[in-house]
């Protein structure tokens, strides 16, 4: 059973930065689009970023565009999400997953198309 592993979350002040990591064991990042999602208490899961399998095409939700950057290291089977200019409303559990139905990112991301979810990593933005 493949399960991704997220890390890198923590407590950060508004305006600060974090880099989240997603380890994707057992798969090739050339075979799947990989998405980052977040879920805040009482809110639905939100797809915030995605990177396509082979051409590097990326997608960002309006709420994070120009502040977050997704990238990947195929050899290490890692996908990263750089968070900058963080706001209190970015507080959430951040998770990554593979899109089993597509190799390219689409807008909006559809959580039911994704699998191999990790446990997530908590990001808290607070002064």
C-alpha cells in the first residue's frame, strides 16, 4: 500500500516562510500529477497546487498563487511546496497525493481523483 509522507510544517509568524516536503515512495513521479491540498478546521479540503508528471506544468489556486511554489525531485521521489508571505488564513493541515486519473494538472483539482494520501503536516500561522 503506497502512502505519501509529508513533513516540514510548524508554527510560523505572518509573513514568514516554510518548505513542505512530500515523500512519494513506490511510484515514479513521471507517471502521476502530484497535488498539494490543505484542510482547515470546519472547512472543505482545498486543492492548492499541482505539478504535472512530465512537462513541469503547474497549477495554483487563486488563494496561494504568487506566494506558494511547487517543485519536485524525481530521483529522490520528493515533491516540495514552498510557502511564503504566509497569512493566518493559511493555517491548515497540508497533504499531498497522486492523481491516478491524470498526468497533467487541471483546474480545479478534484480530490476524488487522488490517492496515496499521507497523514498531513500542520502549518500554523500566528504571531
